[in-house]
């Protein structure tokens, strides 16, 4: 947000980060078939992989957005 000039810039970057987070979920879901059901069944390892991918994506995006 420190490099954004307008509310429109913030909205665009917000949409981009949401799309990338959803893409990270889809990639993990493709690698671990049936991910939502596996998490629902109590497979902690599947949830840990998903959390790791989402945190990594968030960290990369936050570093990219701060310049």
C-alpha cells in the first residue's frame, strides 16, 4: 500500500493477491487429489501442505507488493 497511488491500485493488487491465493489452492488440490475431503477426514498432513503453500504465496506477494 505504500507504493499505491490510488484506491484503484490497491483494489487491483487486492484482486491479484486473491487470485494468486486461489491459484495456490488449485495447485495443491491438483497435487493432492481430493484435498477438501482429506482435510475433512482429519488428514493433518494435507492441511499442513495447503497452509505451507498459502503462507509461501502470501509471503512472496507481500514482498513483491512492498517493493
